[in-house]
C-alpha cells in the first residue's frame, strides 16, 4: 500500500493562472481518487478522525472511494459536514487529519482533503443529495451569520427538527467563504452557492440584509419573533491596522476591503460597478492565508506583488500550500522585514513603504522566536498600494446591543467549549469567540453549539 | 426584495423614493443611513435616511444623479423593487439619548447643503415633535436644487435659503448666512451641518470663532457599512475612526477634513495620480 506514492493533484500552470481567477487546483479524477484511496491503511484506531474538528469518519469514506462507491462516501461525509466541497479545498489538512495520518510518519500522508473534495464534487455533479430533514420539533432557533459556524450549526439544528432562520448582514450568504476567500481557491457559484443551497434544502431559511444589533436585536428576536434560542456566529470582521504614519493615505487598504471588493463585489470582473485599485506594484503586509489571498488577487489584477512579513517563512501562519502557490505564481517575499511608515506624495497617494530589517530573538509567548529590529537597517520599498493583512477582531455590534452578554478584551464573545455564553439561550461559536481562525474550526464550534442548543431546548 | 411604493422628482436630477423595508423602518433613528444595491453587478451604495415610518414599514431615501450608480437608482420606478436594502447603519444622532427634560429650552441650528437637506429633515422633525426649537439654513447651487423647503418649514422655526447664484433666497454661501445670523446676535446650543465635505469644512472654520458646538455627518466611501472594510476611515481627534460604525456624526472640530476629502477621491483620480513618484516621509509632517 505504502509503496504507492501520494497521487499529485493536477493544477493550472502557474504562469497561466497568474492572469485568471479560475480555480488553481483541478482536483482528482475518478482513477486518481481510487488510487489515492487505496493508500489508506484503514487504521483500527484512526488518528485522522480525532484530527478532524468535525470528526468525519475518514477511513470509512475512503474505503467507499476505494471501492468506487461514491454515493456511500458522500453519505458518510454528509453525516458530519455540511460543506465538504468547501473544506476539501480550504481546510489546513496538513495540521489536522493529514497531519495525524500514520502513513505520514514514514511516507506521505493520504491526501484526505483532495479525496473529500473529489467526493463532494462528484455528489454535486451527479445531483446526489444526502439532504434529509426531520419533522418539526416545535422549536425556533435564530442563527446570526451565514458563514461556516452558522451554516454548520443551522444544519445540525435543522436535522434535529428545529425551525432555523439564519440572518446575514451582507447581501449574499456565506460569510468569509464569499467575501474573503478568492474565487481561484474556492469557486463561489459552483461550490459555495451549491453547498449553501443544500443547507437551505433542509428547511433552513436565510434572510440577507439583516445586521443584528442594528436592524434587529437579539432581545427582539427572542421576545418579539419567538426564537427559543440564538446562535451567534458573526465572525471576526473588523480589520486591524498597524497605527503607523501614513496609514490613511490613498492606496492603503485593509485586506478585508481589498478582498471584499474583489470577491463579494466581483470587482475583478470588468462588468462589476465596484472599483478596485492595484496600481503597478502592491505590497501586502502579513504572513497569513489572508495575506496570500490578497497578494494572489493583486497579482491576477495585473500588479507586481511583494509580501512583507516580519518573521521567516517557517513562522508564517499561512498554509504551506498557499505560500508555495504564491511563489510559483511569481509573488516576491520580503521576510524579516517590518513596515515603519507608509510613504506618500504631496497629493496624499501612496508611493512606498518604509521598512526595517528584523532578526529573530528569544521565543515569545506564542513559542515563536520574537522578531527584533536591526538598528539602522531601514529602507524604502516603492509601491502604489499597501494591503494590510494583519488579522481581524470581532465586531462589537452584537455584544454592545445584547445586555448580559460578556465579552473579552478583544470584543470577542465569551463562551465555553460548547458555545454557552453568559446569556441563557444565547450561544456563540467560531471566530466571534476564538478570534480569527479557520473555516473548519468555526464549523466544529457551530456543531458543538448545536448540540448544546438541543440540550438547552431539551431535544434528544 | 424591497418595493418602491412612491417615486417623486424633487428637482431635475433629485428623486425621492419611499421604499418598503419594515425591519429598517422599525429600527431607524435620525442620523442613520442605509445601503442599497440595484442589481447583481451593482455597488453597495450608502444613502442617508430621509424619513421613516415604522407603522407603514417605509423608509424614505433621496438620491441625486451624480454617476453611474445613482443613475441606476433613478432608473427604478414605482412598483420596481431593490434587491438589497440594509440598515439602519451607523450611530443615531446624539440627541436621541437626551430626555425631553434635557432637551427643554435648547435651540438647534441645522446647516444643510444640497442633498444634505434630506438627512437634516428627520433630525429637525424629531426635535420638533419634542418641542425643541431649530433654525435651518439650506444652501443650494440654484433655485431648482432647493429641496424639502415646505417639509422643513413645517418643522423648523426660521428657515434661511441660500443659493449660489441668487436665484432664490439669500445670494451667497451657507457660511455667509451663518455669520450674518450670528452677528445679529443669534444663540444656539448646538449646530449640525450636513452636506458636501467641502461645505462642512468651511462651516467648521466659520463656526469656530463663535464657539458654536458643531456636529457634522461624514459621507465617506464605504463597501459593507458594518465595520468590515475600513474604506470609511477618517481621522478624528488624531485617531483613526470608522465612519460607518463609529459615525457618521462626529465633532466637527476634531475632523481632518482635508484627509477626508482626499480619501473620498480614492477611486476618482487614480489615473491622473498614477505617475506621481515623489517621496515624502510622513514622519516629517508630525
């Protein structure tokens, strides 16, 4: 079994894809999927399952793929995940399921993510729907936010017979799947819209254009609209800036703004009314997945792109695959380098970024070696646009308008591992609790909260 | 979908629409705004709320044709519907937190420039309903562009109309009128100015010598309007603030208007500015 090397996935040529927004990875075909599935050792005590935040029965679905029983494989995944085509594409499998794969000790781990994607894509293309609702149990639950946490929570609640209404602030459901992750990593119409549609087929309703905390409050939802419980999965939407001089110059944007314009508002497409500006050269500050997404988007919009990060590649929070793809496409990296000010002309437009070289010192509280400035090493890097991708924090809107809901110092909602908050009947999970994390961790939190909500509503 | 129940042209290029949006109508307060989209390819367009009626579920907006997106709005007719209409966004005007007792005896002055007359109206109306006296200065380029004159008259004390070309009312700028009123001995507890950024800048300069407390409403660029993008950031009191969630109303004397005006043009002048290549260290400006 282990003699077979991990089946490589076919991808668009880097030089070609640097100029289009089509998906980078083509995914496996049937033969490739079956061959890759045959590598699975079918462990008695599968480590991969405990590495999965939503505990998909991975060996079982892989066995089904190996046997060419794709319907069965799709059903096994659907029991635990409502967004398999999304997760197969954007989960950091290398630190989760695949990171725990026994085969990975001596050889390369089974490509679990690519197999999940294959199965989910197969189900979609073959109209194989595993959706099955349950009779109404008399309980109404409001879910705030239609991102990964909210969708996962809504799915499990609907499967248990609750009437679930999802409220979304933007005009399209999907949260970060729609405004944050670019088309070339996660196709919006084909993949995201389809999986959200599957959730709606369970009877879940999604009302867009509702900003909870402004349009309606949680108290109004519970007292006036008769919701028995509320799940808050509103994400971490507020961008962080650096507070360095020149940050409000024309041409400095948050990664959230840059990606929202391109993704949610389709500004990359010539027929969209929403403008986006890249100039000739874009500098992206940050080393996470969002920084890679912004850099690769800017590249596709025709700019030369440099990523500036204050530590080394080893400490980058971005997935290895994303950094690898970015490099292949021609994005330059300026590592051990920290911006000190944004430079501009007399009209207030960005002309460059002043940076200082760094070196790694003693480890800090995160365990990573702390970057320290090298005195006198400042240099100016010319550019037209600066994209700041230094993370996001929770939007305080809901917490501020919900009396009795405790928050932490980052404005995140305080909740235990089951999503239980300080307000009876109000549950929370995903980035609004944890701070910016991943799609799959948010889904895991949404599922746990769904379980806690069912307990609270005394539904077994 | 959000149906348009009424469409009325107020001036050749200015149009009022009553939109059925019950959730927005029941939560709207003076000072807030909405964002709408006309179609799948359309921008998210922020517009101030001009009036609202919770019982009828109606929100009134006023649009002036200035570009492609506002042209799209004006192409909608009674019976059509906007696909997206979200709000109310932003923080309501400060005075809604005051009790009737606190408001008693207070006197307000509102300075409205052009389309800014629309968002001034619900504020004056709110105060009028609580027996608070308010004077209003409306400034417009020319007579045809004066809007809401009768509505405003019905809720304010003194209404002063200024036109740039003198075709109606006082010939001159709202700042000239402000100085005239103040020099004649008027006393106000609070002044609120809403209009083009440049007007608000000069009202701020004109009001300062009289020590008039002044609030302005900043119509910055926005994408989501919920605090997500930061396109709306403005410097107020030396700190970066998000106009969409921390505003849109701010203490005028703390606002960096020059930066705000420059940032408004971010997507207007990109072509003409692109070849500038002169380096200025912003440190040296501090």
